């Protein structure tokens, strides 16, 4: 079972345990193909947020800024390595 982690401003966390970032998928049912493509443009459309090995940039976005103005963090870089050994067995 997963767990939530609240991260205080200016603090960081090193994930020593196995971690999967799950991504809530955007509902496009009821939209035609063109409208669905437009709504999904620039979004992660897979259930897992980082589905393949590589370098990703992640930033936080909140719509609870002053007067409803969106606020966002600077991006952080995440390196997702190809699984090996027991990790590869789990993914397979």
C-alpha cells in the first residue's frame, strides 16, 4: 500500500524505498478525437507518471495562489533508470 508524504517548503526527501508515481488520467470520454487531443496536449496520458527510463522534469502546480492565480515551483530533474535484477523481475 502506498503512503502520502507532505514535504515542507525548502525541504527535500530521498526515496530509498521502491516508489511508483501514479498519474490520474484525464477523462476525455464524450469528447471527439480532436477535442480529446487538445485537452491531453502536453499531459502525461499513461497510468504511471514516468513509464519509461529517461530524464524527466517535474514541477508542482497549485491553483490556490493569491486571488486564484496559479503558482508553480521550479522544475526538478528526475532520472529513471532501467530496472535490473530483482527490480526487473518485478516489472516483468
